[in-house]
C-alpha cells in the first residue's frame, strides 16, 4: 500500500514540474504589423432645427387657384352653344313645316312673306351747306297702294313732314328745312302693297337743284324704315 502511494506522489511531482518548465519557457508570437492603421468613423454633427412658436395673431394666408390659361389649353367652362343635344326630329319637323307653308302659298291659302325686307335700310351720311332739301318720291314698281310717312328728327325731337303719303307713278315732293348739326330723316313704310312689299324710289336735291342722292327701297314690310343722316355744315 505504501508503495502505491509513493508511485502516485511521484507522478504528480513529475507532472507539476513539466507544466512549470513549459510555461516558463513558452513565449507567444506577436501579430504581424501590416502598417495599415484604421480610424474610427466619427458621425458628423447634426444641427438641431430651430423651434419657432406659431404666431396665433397672424391672419392665415389664403391661396386661390390660378386662373391663368395658356393658348392651347382646354377651356374648363365653355359657353358656346353646340348642337350636341339637338333632337334629330327637329330638322325633319322644320322641313315639313316649310313644305306645308309652300303648299299653302301655292294654293292661295297663305301670303308669301319670305321675300319681304324686315330690317331698316340706312343710306348713310350726306353733308351739305344748303338750308333746305327737297325729297322727291314715287312708287318704284306697280302701283298697288303703298303708303309712307316722312319724319325729320333733330335734337331728339321728331317732326312729321308727311303722313299717309300715297306713292303713285308721279313724283311727290317733301320739303325739309335743315338745322345746324345733325338732321335725321326717316321714310317709314305704313303698309304692304296689294301686290307685294312696300317699294319706292327717291331723289334728294339741295336748294340749288343739285342732286345729292338717288336710290330706292324694295319690298319693305310694314314698319320698316329708310334712314338718312344730313349734316349741315
């Protein structure tokens, strides 16, 4: 038994000596210096935003939508009248009405008024130094009972020169005294002749017998006027 213990103790002693000897003689190999030095990344300083307190007394700014349009841009709102919603039946109806009217006229059941002049006719401005003028009028076509009224207007006041003047084959004279400035003459058709519209021819002379203007009106409806402007210089 004693021999076994001695053997064990000798083994521990040899083992301890080996470890002490190895640890005292072993030196670690230092790492190789490559010469490359690394730097630690430093984050850039971030400026803190300024905190501004809202001004509760300032009126908020109101922004309106721009109304500027460029050439070529589509118009958002169009007031142009188009035929997009016209009933196709309207065109057929209008054609039928025209055919019916034409048939009635051909059969003497309706008067044909399509040829009538429904708008006033302006014969322009005539300048003269004459104190008065003479307007000679007569029927232009067949004698069918045409009647006219002649009115002189100056300073917004009208004076009737002739009323219910019958237009025959012979000339009838209308005398007109001119005042300084603008003088307006209206020859109004009081009716339509039995053979058609009111027609007439006229000749305008100054006091020296000079012809200033001659012309005619043709197929006037009742109430349509021939208009003249005279400037006394």
